[in-house]
C-alpha cells in the first residue's frame, strides 16, 4: 500500500543500437536499489550479465493520494 504522499521512480534502461542511444521503459518502483537487485537476479537466472545503476535513467516523481 502506498503512503498518502509517496516518492516513486520511473525506470528506463538505456540501450545502444545502431550507434544511437534510446530508453526502454522498465517499470515504476518506490525503491530503486531493491528493484535493481531483483532485476539482476532475474537476469542471472536467464544467464545474462547484471546491469549497473548507470545503465538506467531514473526519474523521481511524487504522488499525493486523496
């Protein structure tokens, strides 16, 4: 359950294809560090290399529930 006033983070991975950088939406979280840990756990299960925080664009936004 979200708090009445919560900070959330929109996460995009930064990808490089054909010498151009672009962002791919990954999700929304209230804890980027925990999200990244889980994201890398899933990647490891698939045999993929982990990603660093620098591989993502993270935008903070605040919500207010009434």
